[in-house]
C-alpha cells in the first residue's frame, strides 16, 4: 500500500521516572555507612513508566487524523515519536514525506539576534534550505506584520510579537505531513483569527495531518478519523463521531 | 560506503543549519562590543604579552636565536583553540536541549558547530601570530605551507574530544567542573610556556610526548621557529592521535545520542 504516509507498528515508549534520582556520590556515602538504605533502594519497585504501549495505526495520504485522550494519555509523546524527536523503546514508526512539526513554535530563536536573522536561523532549524527561506522571506514578513521591526533584536519584542514571527516561519511550508498540537492561535485577536484561518487552510489543503486537541468539537469538524489513547493504550480507532462520542461518554460529560 | 553516503546526505540537508549556527555564534559574540571582531586579534596579543612578561622572568628560556614571544604565541594559538572549542562543545548538547526536545536535528551538529565557530576565531588569531613572527624577526618560510596539516589534526582531535565530553556532560553534569580542572592541569603539562628540555626527569619527558597537544604544537614550532620540515614520526603522531580520538568520540556519541533526551 503506497498510499500510507505514516505507519506506526507496535510502538511502546518507556520513561524511567527515577532517572532524576540516579545514583549520586552522596547516596553512595550514605549507603556505605548504612547498609539498610542500600537494601531499601534495591527493593523499591522500579520507576518504569510506559507512556505508550503497543500502539499501531496507519495514516493514508490526505487523511486528517485526530488524537484524543486525557492529560498524560501519551498524545504528545506519540507526536514526538512521529516527528522523530523521540525514539520508541519498542516498535517503529515510518513516515513517508517531509514532516512539519508544529509542536512548539520558535524553537531555536536567539533573543540576541534581530527578527531578520531569526527567520533564517529558525527556518534552518525547521529544515528549510537557504534558497527556500530567501524566496519566502517576504511572505513570512508580510504574514507576521512585523515589517517595521525586522532589524530589532527579538529580545525587545513582546511575547505576542515573538509568537507571530514563529508562527509565520513555521507555516510558510507546504508539508506532506503536518503534525499539530492544538490549534495554535497566537497574538492579538486579529492575528488569532488570521492564524486559525491559516491553520485550517493548511489542514484542509489536502495534506496528511496528525492533530491533537482537547476540543472534540474541532476534532469532529476537521478529522476524518480519530485515535483515542488512554494511559498509553489505544482505546479505539474509528470515525470521528463514533470515537468522540465514546470518549465523551467515558469521561462522563 | 553507506556511512560516507549518510554523511554526504546529512551535510546536504543540514549544511545550512550548520552555517546558521556558526554565524549565529559569531554574530552574538561581538554584539554590543565597540571593538567587535578586532577583539579576536587584540585578545590573543594582549594575553600573550602578559604571559610573556610574567614567564620570561620565571623560566630561563635558553634557546639561542628563538624569540620567547614567538615560542609562547605558537603554543598558545594551538592550545587556546583546543581549550575553548572543547569547552563550548562539551556544553553544546545540554545548552541546546530546547531544540533537541522540539524538532529532529542530528545532535552531532552542536559540538561540530562549536568546533567550527572557534575554528574561524582560530584563523583570525593567525593574524596577530604572523604579526609577532614578523616583529620578532622570526620570519616566514616555505615550510609554512605544511601548517594546515597540523591545524586539521588539531581540529579533528578537538572534535573527537567535543563528542566525548558532550556525551559525558549529558549524563553527568559534574563534568563541567572536572573538565575545568583537567584543562588547567593540561595547560601546565603541555610545554607552552616552557621548553620540554627543562624537565629533568627523563621518564616524565617521554610521557609528556604522548600528549596529542604537544604533538600538534611541536609540529607547528618545528616549522615556525626552527624552519624545518617535521619528521615522519611527527606527521604520523599527529594523524594517529587525532583520528583515534575522533573515532572514539564519534563511537561514544553515536551509541548514546538516543538516550540524551531522557537526561537533559
């Protein structure tokens, strides 16, 4: 089947919650003096936490697939695995096509650089080529409406201005696979409407989308299919209406 | 072959990012300073001047026909590159966590970009070095064309150390402190301000030649100060040490890079 754009096979992801409390010298001394402490540590249940267990799904070309589930269900972990940021403990994910991860915007902004310099830096971080950024530069600037601040260090920007610039850089591509964590509406009211419209046009523009949201309304509106995750386990995959209704029933609303 | 193809693909895809990271460092370094890039030229001159002032009175430098200032500056040029680049490379992975956590970027790009960035600075410090060579009457000769060989070895060695150190630093932040002490010790164990001949203990003298930094500096001094072609052993020692450390560093980095994200 060559129409599959993303394929996840038995993906499991383990985090070790105890990593923060790894072995330290201080602990070593304490245990040396008091062997009981050492025994206690060894007997403690291990802190393995499975954020995802045996998750499998396929996303076809042009499909818009939603991911729902309560906080901590593993949605963001799944997005990060598809984006290649995390490597699954078991199983594998294959993505066929260039991915635009709109998970967190403005990755790699340097506050000391000007807006112009940051467009190029952030673009490079997103994997754009120099030629591409140069050709789209005017479009990015026009969308962000920051023409008058191009030579100002981003340090002096308001947080809304930074978000507008980041959003404009991120959405200038036409990716084959778009990964979105919530509708990212940023800036003031006018820009929020504009950014939401842009997101919708990207989602509806025929690209393959993997979309996380807590709003079942927007999921029902946008998605063809929905994957419901609960504590890292797939509870159901099906049409948006069917799965959303099941999910809402489970949550008790 | 597969490996070489991977590198070529990676360079093509991430070459522009590398370029951006290096130029970012460069832009940020001199922002808001009045002298700007001129500091890259002045700073090594001034620090060498201070050291020459201090150390020419402590050690009796007994090499007829060789200027102590030129001797010192040759050593410092090499060593300062290593110490600055390895330090920046060590913290580069930890410092870029926010990027690593958000988008997929090959992680080797961070130590590599730091080593390249300091490399540009290194090339700038060659200007004051040559100024000193001319002023002290040391002069320039045709053998200087061999110097880039030692620069390349120095770069590869530093890159290997950068990979190794940045990996350790991710799992063990103590490394930042430990390495600060190591590099101080390393500075004094490398004959930068003194001549290896003043070491009385013969075993010690031989042991000190196993220091790769000594090999690169010695290679440079052979050419710059003594107007000689370095020996075949010198060529070999430089290549061997740099390639070995680079292979070790790359192997350690590659084995561990997928685990970085849990420890940062």
